[in-house]
C-alpha cells in the first residue's frame, strides 16, 4: 500500500489518498473531491511512503 499526494484540477486542493495500486501509470485520475463535492480529475503529484507519513495527522 502507498499513500499518494494528489491535486484536484478543479479546486487546486492537495490531499493524500491511500490506494493499493500504482498511480504513476496514470497522469490524472478521476476521483471524488471532498472540497468540490463531486468527481473531478486529480493530478498525481507523488507517492508518500507509509513509514515517512506522520501518524499525528488527523
Ligand atoms: Zn476539488
């Protein structure tokens, strides 16, 4: 599993998602954006290794 940082191309918000497949195969993915409250295209920015991801984030 990996955590991916993605950016909504509609509102520009960056967020992290936890997905079990390799998003580098996709330049953009169509996903639900909680800020836009609808499905939008999201740019894949980078992968965040779980070990480096701070547990304190809510
Ligand atoms: Zn959005």
